[in-house]
């Protein structure tokens, strides 16, 4: 007689197959985005026919939403466990430990892939509303990790900025953690925590970035830059597929024909948006390197300038979330360009460690973390509504360099 302590066999089989479909779909989703994940591809991966998949998920967006919701639930469980720690530093460390341990299990084939959320905005409104609400709750849970026990609480803006930085480190690990052998994951975790807890600043360092004028991009002279600014903003807000040619054109009050006068296809647009963003980062780096003084001043000045750029009329930078929707050949090229810019940050950090104006940290890991943080600053005008660009720098860039877990 069934006592309710376990699901009936038919339900258990249904759930196992459903979980297998979600796991297969997640792997495809992470590499192809929402639009590139088809029910036929998923069916082939799990050894079913397409109509069999529709028995579990009627529409593709329903399956994609299930992938995102599964990932959110798994991350939420890690955040809840991390919240058991008493100090902010220990909570951050615990979350990193748990997530990197999960990545090790995934790499070993011992756990199903977890979704990255880069293309979540490409969901249809019907599915985006509940999924977006679940992600917002995840964000709030991460923000609560920064509630200092028995101490003066951070302001909402400060805690929001730090939660954004921490979550972006978790998301960006998908890109660079596979460069390491799984046996080195524990060391990576230690190095990341050192940076998040202690920042890059040596004792006595003064936070006073020099003003840097990044300047207008080369494309502005041709008139095409307005299209790229509009496209970048829409892609950041709605995802690659949600930012249609019609919406980009309408935001500029021009026709689709005028749009195609500047760009042959939408992939060309997103590539141009990435290249424009890379150019802005490059200009900030080179201007910073030309400053007199130590690497501490140069690195903080570049970071401050790029955070301010996100609030400017020329901003924001294109979020790396658009990468997953690109064809692989283009995506690989964009990742390579991003890697070169990150390597320049690594060289600047290495110089600072050598001259002792920066703490002795792992330059490669620190550069990846800085790159992720600066890119994620594109969301700050929404997350920190009404905050001035200069105050956003203090809320966001400064704690990365002085330590996220400090007051």
C-alpha cells in the first residue's frame, strides 16, 4: 500500500525523463542560446522523437524557462547554505566553494549542466515574467549575504553593487574556469576569495582615480554610432533576439532600410557592438597606462572611467550575455578579443604586484574577475537608479579594489 512517502513509479519515470530533457536542453542552451535550442536538437540528444519531447514541454520557450528555473533553484540552494556562515567573508567563501565544487562535478559528468543566464531575456514575455521574478529573488538572496551580523549594515546601493559583482563572478566562471584542471579548482577558489575579501589595495593605498576621457569611438564620425548605441542598449535590456531590427530602428525613429544601410545583417550589428565596446575598454586601458605613477593609480583610473562610461550617453558596454546567441565562429572571435583585453589588465596587475603598489594576487584570476565586474556594470543604471556616475564608482569599483566583504 502506498503511504505517500515516495512518488508512484509512473510519476518517478516521468520526472526522470523530464529531468533528462532539461539537462540535455541546458547544455544546448548554454552554447546556442534560446533561439538556437530547438526541440528537435533536444530530442536527438536524449534519444526521443520531437513529438515525445512535446509531451513534457509543449513549446520551446517552456523548456528554456524550465532550464533557467532549474539553474536558479540550484544556485538558490547554494546561497541558502552559504547564509549559514556567520561573517560576510565566510559566506562569500562558502558560496564560491559550493559553486566551484558543483562545476567540478559537472566537469566530471557527475552532475547535470547548470544553466547560464546570459540569454534569459530572450524568453517570450509569458515565460520571462516568472523566470525574471525568480532571478530577482536570487539576486536579493545574494544581496542578503552582505548583511553584517552585529555591525553597521551596508546601504542598499552598496549591497546591490556588491551582489552584482559577486553574482557576475559566478556567471563568468563558465568562460574561464575550464582553462584549469579540476584538481586546481580549490586553489582557484582560494585566490578568488582572497581578491573578493581583500581587494587589490595594499595597506595605506589611497582611492583617488585620475579622470580619464575615453573619448568618442571612431564610428561616431560616420553616423553609424547612434545605431550601435541603440542596439547595445536594447540587446542588454532584451537579449540578442529580443532586440529586433524594428525595435532598434524605432528607437532612433528611422526606417529598417536606414538600418540596413549601415549593417548587412543582425549578426553584423552585434559584432560591431562588441567591437565598439572592446574599443572603449582599450582606450581606457591605454589612457591609464599613459598616466604617470604606479599601477594602482593606472588600474583604478581605468576601472573608474569604464564604470562612468556605462552611465554616459555613449554607453553602455555590450554585456557578454549576447555571446551565447552568436554563431560559434563569431562568438569565438569575440571571446578572443575579450581575452586580449583581460590579458592587458593581467599585465597591469602583474606590474603592480612587482612594484608592490598592489597586493600579491594571481594576475590572471584577478584580471578575469575585474573584466567580469566592469562588464556587469552595464546593469548599474537600472540597479542603482538615481545614483550619479561618480557615486556608482564608489559603490561599485571601489569595493572591488578594497574588498567586497569589508564595511
